[in-house]
């Protein structure tokens, strides 16, 4: 496809005038006797293709087109190119006399320098750089020129973004070391962003053991990376080894099925709350220092994480919620956090014993003048877990 496109360009778009070759536009069968600056990227493109195919004739044509693009600058009074020129007179076309800081000519000069190492390309780039510095530099940066034919000329009050991203970048690479972004390892897109050619390799500036020098950049060519081995095909009768992810999914499915089969307690029955502070609960159960007490005040400093409880708000699951949440959602009196423990026989407490113990707690609170609900909220306190176990 590339070779067919190049053949069409050479046949229909390249015209020779006064001993020079130009890239022109066409309207049907009519040839427009002008060359625009935007077309000046084509010589660099043709030079890369000629180097790849070892096409000396095409490389010579790319050099002649680059010279025509350079003459768009050289033939002007200020040394800067207009947007369009007449290919017969090398003068700007009507209403196309502005210089808009474009990079295409510098791009082709840079590529031809890297391929041929002809010093004339650096000389041409140096002349253009001097003209830019002399006529385009302003206090805040660089500006385009409205009309390169006028004297004095008027500058355009803006600096194009591509002037930094492309024009100055190619000028830097033209005069910089040749091993910076070598063209056999990097390709530039239309906005001069470099992309690595060897995507499968290591670091593109380092890589593996070099083997030979590149005629493009003069740097050492990277050794090609070996391809990834293809998966081995199973023979008849060979057992398929399941992947790690498949095994994990199967185990999770079995666990979920067993969890769904687990019987649930019917509503209204006592529920066993998950142990949130296991060490404190075990210590309280095994503590025989208060043998005659059925209720022991829980440690106020014990940290109990908040537990999200689904279902109706009852006295049993108030202890499962955070203290603040229980006050907002439950219309029941809240006392100082307490925990019901087993008696001295280490037997589960019956329902009647629990009710009796709670009544004793209420009487003690009334006599001792415990903190009111508002006083308990400042600072906020978390209730301890209450474990009700019935037979």
C-alpha cells in the first residue's frame, strides 16, 4: 500500500520547475502552481522509506524536495517561509504571506541529516534558526508574522503550541547527539511525539547485547527479543490441569452453597452475637471472684466495633448497633452499658433470671443516681455486647 501511494505521488503530485522538484496540489486534472509549507513533511517520509528499501533514486528525490522546502525560506527577505509559494517565482501567493511557525521543513531537514550525514542540512537548519531568533523572538516567547513582505512587519499575538513541541524539538535533535532518539529505534508521529519501535524489548535506550551499527543513526542496533513460547497442545488422553482462577471459583461456589444450606434461627428466638472482644468475654466467664453476682458491670474502656444489624429495632439488637445509632433509631430507654454473664455454676442463664437481673440493675441505677441519657451522650459511649442464651 505504501509503495502504491508513493508511485501515485511521484506520478501526479511532483512537478519540476526551473530545475527544482515541488509537491503541488491538484483540482481534478488541473495542477495548482503552488506548494504549501504543510507538504514539506513528505521529503522526510520518503527518505525513511527509501532507506528501508535501499532505494537510492527515491532518496535522491527526497533530498531535492527538501531543498525546495529550504528555498521557501532562503528566497524571502526575512529568511522565514510563507504559507504558500508560487513554484515558478518562489514568491508568496496572494493572501498567504504569513509565517505561522510551522515545523515541517525542519522535520525533513532533521531526517535527511540523520540518514545521509550531509553537513549542508545542518547549515540549512542553522540559517532558519537564526531567522527565527532575529525576527520572531519577543519578550514573552516567540510570535508568528502577519506578512513577511511588509516592512516593518506586524507580529501575530500568539505562540503556537506546536512551535515548542515540534519546531524547536527538531532543531534540537538536528544539532544534538545522533544517539538521542535514533530513528532505527523510535518513530515520530505527526505531532513529533516519539514512540518506540521495539515494543517487546527491554528499556528502549538500553536493551540487550548489541550486534551491529545502524546506517541511520550510527548507533548500535538492539538485539531482537525472542518471541514468547506458544502454549503446548494437549495430546489425546492427557488430563487438563485447571487454572488457578478456576479452582478458586469452584471453592467459593462450594462455600456459598454450604452457607445457603445452613439453617437459620426463627425470628423471636434469642440470637447469639458474634464475639467482638473475645479475650475480655472469656476472661469474664472464667472469673470466679464474684460468685454471688449474676450481673457484672462491663469494662467501660473496652473497645467494641460497630455492628450493622438488619431487621427490626428491638432491645436485643440495640447492643449490636453503635450507641449513637441506637439512640436515633430505637425508642427505648438506654442505660449504661452492661453485660450479662453466667452464674457461679457456669450454666446458661434462664429467661426469668435475665429479667430479674435487669430489674435489679434498674433499681441500682435509681438508687445510685447513675448518669442520665443526655449525660451518657457527652462523651459518646459504645454499649458492650449482651449475650442472651436460652434453653
